[in-house]
C-alpha cells in the first residue's frame, strides 16, 4: 500500500515538473506578448486540472501494469521457437497499431481531407500491417543480434526511394502515419516486451538490443503507406 | 464537453486497449501464472492507465488546445511570423519535456542502462530537436515548400550519423525521435498546423495540413545523434 502511495507521489512530482513549463510559456505569450484575455477561464482551468490528474494516473498506471507485464511476457516469449515468436510479434504489432488513439485520429483525418477516396479502414489496416512487420523485424534483430542500422539504413533508403516515386500529395500523411504509430501502447507495452525478451536471451549487448523497436515501428507505416499510394496511382493509370 | 463525451471516450479507450488486455490475460492464464494478488495490482494499474489517459485527453481538449489554437490564430491575424517562430521553438521544447511518452521511455532507458545514460541530457537534446524542427515545419507550411526537402536530407543525415555511432546511442536516438510525437504533442501540433494552413488557404490541404509531426520527429533523432557525437563513445 505504501508502495502505491510512493508511486503516485513520484508521478505527481514528475507531472508538475512537466506541465509547469508549458503553462508558463502559454501565459507569457498570452498575457505579455499578445496581450489577450483567456476566453472561458474557468473551463480552461478545469481542463488543465483534469489533464494533470490524468497524466499522474497514466504514468503511475503504466509503471504498475503495462511495463512489468510487458517485461514478464517478453521473458516468457524468449523460451518459445522463433516461428512462434514471429507470429506473436506480428499479431501483437498489428493489434497495438489499431489500439493507438492517434492512429484512429489520423486515419479519420486522411479520410476527410481526401474526400473519402482513402477510406479510414484501409488506412488503419495499412498502418497495422506496417507496424506488424516492424515488430517482427525488431524480434528478429534480437534473436540474430543485429545492429539497429542493419534495419534502419535499408529501411529509410527504401522509404526515400518510394518518396521520390510517389504522388506528392500523399507524402506528408505517410510520414505522419509513422509518427502516430509510436504512441503510449508501443512505448509502454511493446518496448518492455522486447527488452524482457532481449534480457532473457542474454548476450553482450542484451541491454541495447531490446531498445530500438520504437524507432523500427516508426519506419514500418511510412513504407506501407507510400507503397499503398504508389499502388493506387498505378491502378488509376491502368484503368 | 458533456458527461456523454467522457463516457464515449472512456469506452473507446478501453476498446482500443482491448487487444493488449486480452493478450495479457491470455499470457497470465496460459504461462505467466503470477500470484493473483500480484495480478490484482496489475489490474489496478491498468484501470489507472485507462482512466488517466481519458482524463488527460479530455482535459487537454478542454484546457490546453483552445489556448494553443487561440495563440496560433492571433499570430497569423497579426502577421507576426517571427514571434510565431519563437513560439514554435519554445513550444517544441516544453512539449517534449511535458510528453508522457518521453518520460516513460527515458524511465525505461534509465532502468536498463542505469548510470550509463544521462536522462536529463537525453530529454534536453530531444527537446531542442523538436523545437528547431517545429520552426522548420512552420516555415514549410508558411512558404509551401515540398515536405521532402526537409525529410530526405534529414533522414540521410540521420542514417549517416547512425553508421558512425555506437548501438546504444543509435537506439536511444531513434526511439526518442519516435516518441516525442505522443499524446501531448500531436494534438497541439496538428491544431497549430491546420490552423495556419486554413488561414493561408492557398495550397492543397492534403499537402499543407499534414507533415508537421513527420518533420518534428526527425529533429530529436538528429539532436540526440549529434549529442552522442559530441560526447564521444561511452
């Protein structure tokens, strides 16, 4: 019980440290640079209070549940055959992408802005596919003890090649897809899982091997989204 | 915001976490077999996470976003480009420091590497990276530059530096670059970008409205890599 109190207290201190600079910056620009009054100050104050309380619960909750569970499951997975690891990694990656709140928001916005020519379900599935493959690559990197650049260098060169070949309009949204796929679930569940797996498998570089998965996840959807836009254009020019 | 909004958001968050929750429960029953008292603590933590996330998002929508949007619009209406850029720089810095994902990632890095990493230095490098690249992204939207002018040299430089540096620095740089665009930063940057693009109104919305996050996530990668280069091998 006292552990729980200590955890909540640490989280509270951290959240105050984190949010006070944002509030100060906004206050300086609001009142000194732009000299505008705040509209609906009460609602704004309540919102800030809610956000801070939520932040405390979120940080404490992740340390209590998602992170230790991820570590434990990763350790257990280290004992299974590589084929099973790869299958679990793909399913987990795809599920995590669908779970990220920001992925839903981005898919919705792309649907809107493209006037429905890119359906949000299609976008979500393409992003999930990219994240699934990314987590598989991260697991294979741990199993075969590969440096991160062995995945990132060919990956980004492929992404750059696709960027040059693809219709300009799709490029910003494709890169944003990479940025939104790496949200709270990826950081607090997938990363501990790969870390647990790497530590259980051992080796000289076990600490560093589990990390990097988030960076790989950011790359996956960029490539699948660019590939989608290239495929759609090809179909248009054929038809 | 009404209570209905709150309930819907709570439901959607729980639903979106459902695959992860099911996976955990399956692991617990099938092979993990923690004592149920311990698993109870985990369940409590999951409850905290879901409720905390919903409170955070709703609170940000209610309190922080209107503030950010109001400031963004005021800059554009007054044609104050330079103050806007200063604001973008500082906002990038403080948002990185405030980002929950950045806190939790650096917490995990510290837990595994111990004293071999300097958590504060990592956060500061990532913050400066997001700040400077937020300025680049704002300039891009204002002048309508194509996005790959920033993305292609940025990523080429990043992979070039990655080939020179040690594994720990490379993993930290790319992980941090990916997480700076978390639940705090994304809504703020989207609000700012879409707001500016709508006032300028002379370009394709598909091109102008998106991409702020994409450019924003290279900055921390580059700055953490550069910091690693300056610091030298550990």
